[in-house]
C-alpha cells in the first residue's frame, strides 16, 4: 500500500477536532502525516492544535493569516501533502478503523 496523508481543513471546530485527528492516527494503516489547515479560527481551535501537535509528531499545521473560505482552505491543506495518496477528512467527522 502507498503512503497516505490525511488532510483536514478546519474552521472553528475545537469541539470536534481532537476526535477527528485521533481517528486518523488510530487507523490500522497509519498515515505518514496528518495535515491540518486552520482557516483563521476564532474559537479554541489553535489551543487544541497545539495540544495535538505535542502528542502527534506526524501532525503538520498551517494557520491561515486571514480567513480564506472553505474552497481555498481545502486547496491549501491538500497542497501540504507529501504523499502519493490523500484522504480528505472534515474536522467534525471520524475515520473508522
């Protein structure tokens, strides 16, 4: 199987983001990296991401300097991937293992 990245665009999803990231890293075939692009969230998303990055060294973060909107933020997170295959995951969804 090829190398896989999980790409998660997010905006103001602090209540759900930890569960989404944990579901990505708890797969039978673990991803090489999990990429997250935060679209300039105004809630506790930044704090959640800092805590997650301390626990998961394969977590790559991009903090947008201004809100770009969903389409541009999705494009940004997809371009972060360095692998052959990408799984796109919304920050309020889970991957089943």
